[in-house]
């Protein structure tokens, strides 16, 4: 593993993985759960999160992007961490369009000419990522890649390939000792 990836794996194992009986956002049952917010909302982990994602993107040959963001709540601290490390702007995608103020699905300094990385903390089937991706595309910005802290399902890469979008998981379930989809 790359240095920041290893540090992220250690922090996830220390603070975020629980075992038991869980129902995931995808509706699937699992004997383990990763609550990424237990790491992404920690001040002592923010730099680790940002460096790990930026390192993974760079290893995949993705070094040029203008903004990073994703669906509230899980993606927001990941986006801010990546922005802090890389110097790009971050934004959030609302689950529902705001009807007052400036309105819309996007909160933050996203521009229609931006090349964007959509992020998420943990994915199984990718529903939240696809929702954020659509909102960014509808806004008019170009999604160059999706990056996640952990891919636990192993299904998102094929879905994104069909969309023509690169996928960069920072870690995958087997690297933490779990089978995909378990």
C-alpha cells in the first residue's frame, strides 16, 4: 500500500469498523460496517484522508481537476479534506434542490467549466455516488473521476465505466480483511 493509503487503513480499522448485524444504505445485510465519518470528521485524520485520496488519484494518473465534492453528509468531509491537501475548491451536493436563496442542488463554489472529482466515504452499490454524479453533470460541470475512501461492494467500477467515468477507490474491502459484498 502507498503511505497515506496505509495510514488511512489504520485509522479506519482503529475508529470506524464495527462488527455485528447491520443493514446498509443499499438495503443489504452485513456482518461489518464502516462508519467513515468516525474518521473523516476527526481533526487528527483530515490530512490523512485528503492525502490518501489525492495519492490514489495521482497513482491513477488523475492530477488535473478544479473541484471536488459529493452528496451530503458522508462525502462533504472527504471533499474538504481533498481540497485542503490539493488546493482545489470543494462543494456539496444536496439530496434535494433548495427552493430558497440561490436554490439548486449544489452548495459551494462549483463552476460549469470545472473538471470535477466526485467523492464518497464508503460505497456498496454506488447509489449516492451516482446521484451526486448526475447532479454535477446536470449543473454543467465535467466529472473526470469518482474517488471513494472504501469500496465495500466491488460493483461501482463497472457502473462508472458504462458512464465513461474513471473510478479510483482509495481502499477496497479485501485490503481491510473483508470480502467484497460481505
